[in-house]
């Protein structure tokens, strides 16, 4: 079991481009969470998904950000028309039940 | 919004000394967890303490929880240079699908 896999590890995008971040949860985990970490800050919750459903997106910016967790394949966090303020580390976590969170190593997005 | 607030923000000690970090939170919880993050890396889960527990040990780590004060502490005994990292507390309501809420973290530097 390889744990939670995120790719790419590092992503550089120019302003206005799209960023797609992928997260494959641990085998058997049906809950996926996305967090964003700005420099010198803690992680902030963005969105919680189960297979094919968004359960809680209260932490997602209203525009340009979207997330999905299809029946087959990884969860995708998509940021359209990126701006410099989107530069951050984006972490994915998965869980099977309460308290069993496993985090990926993150994707570090740099917008130039 | 941030749930946990760690104190101090930064801590510098010598190898062999003990390090104590504190975390306060605002709402009722079912679990409180501590994570470590090395610079530029992902999160490593250290320890989970449930709301009905008062103290928990794991190796050189000791965690206490005071639900009446809504606070927790993490003690690292006999610190080593390899303990240098940021430490975060995170709380959740304990049900599947409840997102973790993180504090801003304590940055620990252990010098040899």
C-alpha cells in the first residue's frame, strides 16, 4: 500500500494558466480531503469528497477552483486562470473512518 | 477559520532538552491530533488523543488534553536535532468525513 499519492510534487504555472493537481487515496479509503498551506501557515481545509460526490466545499474559493473524485481514477483539484496568490502547497488526505487520516506529500504550486 | 492555536510560534532548544508546545481550540471536539512537518515536506501523524482521554504516550512524546480548558500540550523529551520541524495540532468532530482543522503551528529548532 503506497499511501496517499499526490502528483506532481512541484508545479509551475504562468498567471492565467490552469493547474491540475491529482490525488490517489489509500486503497480502501473513500473519503478525500484537500487542504491548502500558505507559507508560514497551517493547513486550511478546502473541500471534502466521497466517490463522485462533493460533501463539503465550504473552504473552496467561490471562483476558479473546482474538485472532483470520479468513480474511477484519482481526485482532481483544478485551479483555472491561476494568480500569484494561488502559490501554495496543496495537500490531500484520505480516510476510511474517523481519525484515520493519511496525508500525501503535497503538490507545491508556484505561479510566476 | 483556525480552530487550534499553537503556542509558542517558535521554540529553540539544545539537544537533550525537553520541548513543550501548547494548543488551544475553540469548539467541542472528539479527537485532537498532533502532526509534524519537516521543511518543505508533507505531514507526519504523531499521535491522536480522544476527548475522553487525558494523557497519552508514544515513545518520547507525551500528549495531554484538558477539555475543560480546551487545550492540549505536546511534550518531546530528550530532544534531538532530527526533531527540528513544525508541529501542528488538528481537531475534528470524530465522524467520518469531518475535516481536520489545523492551527498555525510551532516551529521547533533543536541545535546540537
